[in-house]
């Protein structure tokens, strides 16, 4: 039911959704349909006010991200049947869409995307120029080399869509209130909320911020600075065009990627929408500093055709009938951008029961799928699949307003840029989060961006082609990375691992908490292990290194992109279980250097009186010591799989520690290495990576992590019962280890794996990560395949850039780790490499 603005109708709710655009209304619809009682949506003016009502309404199955394809697919399937379910027309057109390639590099990008489409159920085809012309006969074909075609794509009327979702939400019992402004939010000690409005106070179990370009203002009420900024997006509507009117069927949506615009049919005319360059596009920065002007709802900005003239000219060249068309309307409205264009969706770290679904650059296509995704997460206690790329906790205090503005400008301007593997974008960098070694190393290497940090990808030597040169094939870093690989395997190398997330956990219940959190046992004092946090359904939520430094005091280390993602999960468990512990996030003030290679011990021994011999400082032990009189916490572990230590220290000691190590290692030929070489080393050793081989889409048994999962330990850790059932039922698929015979292209992850069976060649799985193995001199990849095709020796094929390359499942690892080699040598056996 819809209550009038004179009363809220109730004073308590399970979930209060703030914002009545398509995303907020979709969440209300999905929660209510799933049976949640007391869902209340509050909208300050009217439904669709803000960005929804003026959106161009494009819908597409395409997305370069793997799991965001699922969001798009769900949205489209929902929109297809929404009118029938609610009785409300939605104005959904599905003429398909074509992305145009007019350069050879763009054709490579389409092939790259097609390798990722094979194991997805959505229809997507690489089509010839002839097929492009057949589908869109009004194109000038001079520059068209190929098209990427999604038959189910199209466009929907955003207003009608939102009204249909609203009708569905009411039908299932949600209450939509407007106009009702949220004036304040008060967090109560029990984790519930008081939502203040002019009509009274609502007590809520949880609140969800879906407030669009008002989301920052809502966040500020509870002390959060959401990194969002409104962008001016313009599109133009033409009058009737005779050639369009004469067509027998609706034209597919065209996206001319080099011209950076889309064109779709609107009745008998066309809608043309460009994405201007970062120099020309306009941000509404005043809204970030001063807040959204009171009363702004269904208003628009002043249009500026001069800003989009180069795009109009490109469109006239590609679609010549536009030259004669009259413009009847120009829309210029605000769209909210996050720094990387992706929305922020899920529970927020540091605040209990506060969820967000904000920062949608493409709210119409995301609304349906995100409503379902969030609803499932709220009701089930874990995400239905992994979407860490939209985790709101990927941002932190380093995400300043200046950074957000610079990135939003870049992201908008780069809307249609070629999407390479290992992509780097340079606006807003470095942030205030740069590691202690940044200034010392920045001129010597190609840096990569990791959650606000700069981290060396690879280092330059005289004669190297320096700089960032992205490619779908082997590029300027290929040989230098091989050199760094050799450095670590034969001598000794140093790498800056400061971006790791680092937490200290101590207190009366610390061991008890970790026993409940992790599937592995709690390490003894002075020891370290690899441990996994699982979801209730037995999926891998996170992988951390756990060390017990003193009795009851632990250091937890996770990957750079997982810092607040993991911390939020741990904090929630602490609150729910009432554990008496203190958690300190030491990520920003602690540096990490890793020293690895056969001479690592020799080099470090010169800097300390502590005995670093194998008998005294064993693999997976940790201790405090001084190196060159600098205090470090040293863990004998290395993601390279070679002899090595990770050295945790105060950030201000990074430069003196690094300098001392480099000076001590001159005789041993010490040198730097970066994360690309680290990745090659870890893959050869068969080490899994969180976010690739394991995440919320995989369980630890199929990922080959049984060694780290102790189902027989006494503690009932999260996910234990689910894992027992998974084990009982038996696995359907398994992670395997492949070598590939390729030419100048290597696997990256998410490529389709094919099998030539009796009937036909079909896609049977996907790679998770891959690289060139400098040890074996051929490509190497991890992949998920069905159990019946997972035996060593099985012949498969991996699709790379439109070609299937032969692959063979081999026994892992390709290269045994240093501790394994030492153990075999002591037994008198020689390790097989």
C-alpha cells in the first residue's frame, strides 16, 4: 500500500529503503516478493525523481566483468515478464544491439570478450560487416571491421519500469511512502536504526541507502563520505526520419566505440547519446561540496551541444541520415558516478546494518539484478555469488573528493575505451596511501594500482621499452618479467608487499573467535598458517595468513583488495557472537617487504644476530627480530614458493630496511621484482589466489584446498556443516592445472575451456588464472572442469583471442616449492620439475 504524506502508517520496519529510483524500488519489490514483512521505502519527492526518469533506458546482456553479466541477464529476464506479472506496461523493446569495431585492436577486444562469453548462457556473437549491415542497413560501412552482437539487448522506458516494480512491491506487501524526506539517522547500541522524518521516527532493523545523487547526503548523516559525484550526461532526440519510418523492423542499438556514443531508435526517429572526453565532460562538483540543492528532483541541466560536436560529427559519418535529422529534444541530466563507474552494493564496513546500492552509472540495466542480489544477501546472510568488484568496502579513507572527481572524469571519458587485460588507469594517482618505498621506486618500474596503493608490476633495465603498453598479446613487460622470475629462482629478489591488509586481533576470546571464523586450526604461538573464512553455504569468503605472535595475540594478513571486505565480515562475527576481542587495522601504518630466492637467508643473516638457519627458523614460523637495528615481525613464508621471508615493519622504516637489505645483498646479486613475476612464480607452484581460483562462487574442496580445511576440528566453524554435505554428495567439478601450446598470447583467467567429445566440441568450463611459465617455456593455467574430465593427461582446448589452443591437464605443481624440495633432498629423492 502507499501511504499519504500525512502519516508513516507505522513506527517500526524490518528494512527501510531510502530512495525511490529504479534500484530502490527493485529492492523493495524483491524483498517483499521473497516474503520479508515490513519493507518500507521512503522517497523525498516522487518515484523516479533524480536520475531514473531521464535515463536513456538501455538494456544489454554485455558486460566485460564475469558476474556482472549475471546481473544484466537477470534484469532482462525480469523485465521481459514484469508487465504480465504486474499488469503495468513497461515499454520494453528488444531489437538487439551491436558494438562496432572499426580498428584491428577493437576486433581483438571483441575476440577477447567472446572467449569469456562461451561459458555464459547469454547470447553473444562476433559478426561480419555484412551481417552488421543486414541488421542496421542505415550504416556507412567504410570503417566497420566487425560487430559484437547481443540479440536480446534493447531499451526500456525507465518511468514505466519503475512504476511496474512499484506495483509489484505493493502487491507483495511493501509500503512505499512519498514525499517523505529522511532528515536524520541514529544508530542504536543494539545495531538497529532510528530513521527520522518530518512525519515521525521509524525504527528499523536495517537501512539501505539507494538515494542516487542524494546518497552522499545520507552517508554524511552517519559520518561516511561516499565517493560519488554527479556527471552531466547528454543525449539528443531527433524528429521523424523518413528512412527510419520506412523500415519494416526496429533497428538494433548501435554503439560506435571509437566515436564514443550510442544510437537507438525512438519511434520513427533516433536517440543519440555521447560520452565526452575527460577534458570536455562536466561534473556537478558543487553538489559534492555543498550538497544537492533542496527541491532538485525532476529538473535538468542546461544542455551544451558544443561539448558533443565531435561525437555528433562522428555519428553523422557512421549514420549519414542523421545529417538531415532535426533535433527535437536535448536531455542533460545528472548520473552518479563512483571512481570506477561500478556501483557500490552491499553492507558497509564500520557501521552495523547499513547497506548501500549507490553510484549507478547504468542504473536501468543493473536495477533488476541488483535488487535480487541484495535481497538474497539480506535474507540468506551471504551473497548469492561473488561481486567483490562492486563491494562498497573497496574504497576507504584514501578516497578523497579530489580523487573521486579525477577518477569520475576519467571513467566517463573512458566509457568506450579498449578494455585490455591488466588494465591501468592513471587519473588521481598516487593517492595519499602510497607505500614508504613509492618515491624511491617510482622511476624504476611500471606501477600498478591496488586499493589506493602503488605497487611495482615490473622493473626497467637499460634497453627495455619502458612505460605502460597494454596489449592482448605479449607486450613490453614479457621479457623483463622473465628476467625477474630468473632472479628469484636463481639468486634473491625483493618485492614491496605493503598493500596487504593487516589486522591485529587480541583479547580474551581471540583464539575462540578465530577457531569459529576459520576452517583451519588456530596456529600455535610463533607459528603461521593459511586459513579460509567460509560462508554458511561453504563458499570461500576470504583467504588470510594467520600468525600467533604472543599468547592470544594474532596478526591476520589478506590481499590488498580484500582489506575492508574481510574486516567487515570479522567485525560482524565478533558482534553477533559477543566475543571479547580488540581488532586493530594496521594496514596503512605497516610496510611489508618480501625477500625470496636461494640466497635470501644469506643476505638477511648479515643483518641480524638471530639464527635464521632452517633448524632454528623453520618454514611457517614467525618471530620478532631486528634487521640492521630495525624492528620487524618476520614470517618464513613466500608466495613465490621459494626460500623467503615476509618482513612486517613500521611504514617509516621501509626505506632504511629496503636500503640495508639491498646493500647486504650486493655480493649475491640481489635485485627487485614485481607482482607479474610473483604471479608467474605462484602459478608454477600451484598456489591458488583468492578472487581467481577461490571466492564466493567456489567451495574449498573443488578448489583443492582440503589441506587447509580441518573438518575434524572441534570448533563448529562457519560453513562446516555445509562442507560436510558437499563432501558427502560428491563434487561436480574440480580445479585442474593445465599447460597450453600457444603462440604470442597467454591465458589471463575466465577464458572458455572446450572439449572435443564424441558428439561435438563444447564449452565445459573456464580458466581462473594463467600466465606464461618461464620455467616450462609454455603457457600455464588453472581451470574448473567437470569431474569426469579432470584426470591428469586429459586433452582439452582453451580459447584465446578467437582461437582454440591445445591444453593438457598435468600433475600439479609444475615446480615443487622450496620446502618440498628440501624435504625430498633430505630423504635422498630428487624433486621432479
